[in-house]
C-alpha cells in the first residue's frame, strides 16, 4: 500500500473515532465543571488570562493546590466562543483527543518502518477506555493538552537534532505542557528513551557537549515553570488528599505507591472495574495493603506485570517498539503513582498519557503474532470501543456520574458521591430529593462537613432557619481548618441568623468567615454592609475594606 493510501486509511479511521466519541458532545457540565466553568466569572473577560498564571486552578472559588493555567486559558477561549453551552467545551476536548491520535500516529511512523504498526497503535489509542474521561469530562482537558504537547515535544526534539531552532520550540512545547498538567514532567525522559531506543544514543554519547547541552536545556523551561508557579502557589506539590505519604510512612508509603502504579498499569491492559471516583477505595489505605497484597488474584497480576517489564527489557533489540511502549507506560505513571503526593489517589484520566505507550506496546505485540493477529486486534478494538462508549455515558451528567460511583460494584458508602448527588437535586430545585440524599450520606458519614454544609444551605433556602443553624453549627465543629469550606459554612450560618432577625449573631458568624483563606469575598462584602448600614460600626467596616483591598 502506498504512503498516500495509508494516510487516507488513517484519516478514515480518525473519522470513525470521532463518530465513536460523538455522543460525548451531548453531555452537560459535571462535577468540577460547575465551579470551573458555570460559576467562574474570571472566564468572562479575556483580560483575565494573565491572572490565570498567578493563581491556582480554581482561583478563589475553592481550596486547591493544583496549577494548570493553560487549561483555564482554553476554557476562557471556549467561553468567548460558546458562552455557557457545554457542546463547544466538549468539542474542544474531542478535537484534542483526535490531535493526540494524529501526533502518536506520526511519531510511531517516524520511528518504525514496520507495516501497519503506526496505524494499529493509533487505532488502539483512539478507542482505549482511558480516553473516555478526558474526552467526556470538560475539566479533564488538562490530560489532553498535556499529551498533545508532550508528543509535540518529542517530534520537535527529534527534528531539533539537525535544526537547533526546532529544539527551542521543543523547550517551549514542554513548558506549555507543564502549564497544562504536571503529569507531562517525564517528557525529557521520553525524549531520551526515543533516542536511546531508535537513534542509537548510548551513555557515552550523553557526555558529548552537543548532546549534553540539548538535554541540559530542558532545565530552562523547568526553572521558568517553577518560578511562575511559586508566585501563585504556596507549595510545589499538592498536600492532599493523596494518601501515600499523607497517612503512611516508610515501607507502607512505598507499598501504597507501588499499589497505585500496579493497579493503573493493569487497568491499561484490562480496563474493567472502572469508576468515576476511586477516593473511597480501600486499596489505597495503607493499613489494608498487606491483606490485599496477599490475595491470589493480586499476586498473579503482580507476577504478570513483572513478566511484562522483564520481556520489554529483553526485547529492546529485537522488538524496540514494544520496549519503548512499556517504558513509556512506566515513566508516565511515575507522576501519578503517589511517589510525590498529588490531589487524587487514582483516576481513569491518569491513564491517558500512559495509554499512548500502552497502545504502542499492544500494537507491537499483536503484529508480532504469527497467527490470528488480525482477529485478536479487531476483537481488542471492539471491546475497548464498547467500554469507552459506556464510560463516556457515565459522564453525561452529575446524576449518571455519581450513580456510577455509588453502584453496588463500586463504592455505595462514598459520602462525597452522596454529597454530589444531593447537589445535583439541589441545583434542580428538587428539595425533598436533595434532603433525602444529603441525609442518606450523613447516615454513612455523620461528620462529613460538605454534606452538613449543603444540608444547612438547603434549610436556609427553604426557611427552616432553626434547623439550618443546628446543622451549620455541627458543620463548624467538624470543620476545624480555616479554609474556604469553613468560610461558606459560617456565611450560611450568618444568612440564617439575619433572616431570623439576629444581626449581632450574624456578624459573629461573618467575622469567622473573613478569617478563612483563601478569602471568601462575599462574606467580606456582607459584613461591611452589615456594620455600616445596620449595626452602626463604620470604623470596623473601613478596616475590613482595607483588608479586602490588600488581599487582592
């Protein structure tokens, strides 16, 4: 088959992949989309773009130690083009996924002359269930951006061997990838892997001045990223709720990291038991790891994983693409394996960057079979596609997403999911269903501060002020950190007391709210107005105004 015919076939496949993922375009805003997009006034003004680089991912709207300014830039562009219609935001995610497929296809085609291997790698990647979450959930866009820019970095790095100007573009592409998501950090190691596997780069070659300079240059975008980030974030890495180093130390912490990497690696090959939120999974609690690790199924899968790694090591010369794909998976899993604590323990979207390597390794494995490779590849594609369509359906709404978490096979006692499901009913004005859902969650976790906060807010809205005060005081007792959640609890308590005519007690609650950080500006404004217009304390109002200005 000619090169033009192969390209035409691939483009036809790309169209088929677009049709496979097209149902995701009909989805709505889900989970963090509400905070990041629907209720985010910063997206309305294009002049806010520089500010995205000076604050965390959520700005002042939530406690977050995530830093992804480029994602916010793309969300602002979508807001300008589509307003608050979710279709356009989903379309951008889909286009990013298709672009990643094209970049992976061209990279593998650049590295090998084996017939059909680039096409098979791209086919597997485009339909792999790891793509469901980054395509169907809007704020998972960081994974799509990070992979596209990582693949662009590799292309430009290879081209920059002969044209130094293109190597400068590789450095820029990696910087943008870091601004999209820190999971792209291994890109220079992947570039080294490409050259070592396919360009004959040896350890001795790394000491040559030209080669050493090309790799040392990656320190420049890394330093620039850290410098810009330090002006926006108090810490380099998130401090919770990742558990590997938060609730364990020493051997147990390493055990947790290994468990996370092992679970994610096996899920790439056998994408079963997927879930929208794994935070309630007991496998990530260090106290239970020794018991779980000794289960026969876990031991067999661990042995299989070790076997794949060993095969990849010995296959480097005869089957370099298989070796490259497995090594890619290992390197790209490192940032999400809890070796360094990150905000979530595990998520299907964490598999998106590793899926590019897994697709390459699987394609190489299928095409090396002497018999039955076409039926096996076709069967794998059909199975992957079926799971992907099913998983994308999970992300159509908050209702479907949280029901997926709470179904019997997953985590029916997950209080966070009950809280999110209650919020879905709450936003729709379904008061009885919202109250019933919040109480169901509190029956499982009586000290869950978000459930208490939202149930209290529901009572305030429906005029049940004494019940609201009781619930919100409970929420304050269990919410000891002076963060944004505590500020919102205190603010709702103040609203309940104001509606009950107790202005002095409302001021006490608002004073608690303004002590929390990041600042909850609505609490400042309401307290300033209360002191100035109703309680006759203009001096205190003036001091609060000065404090609010300094916080900006």
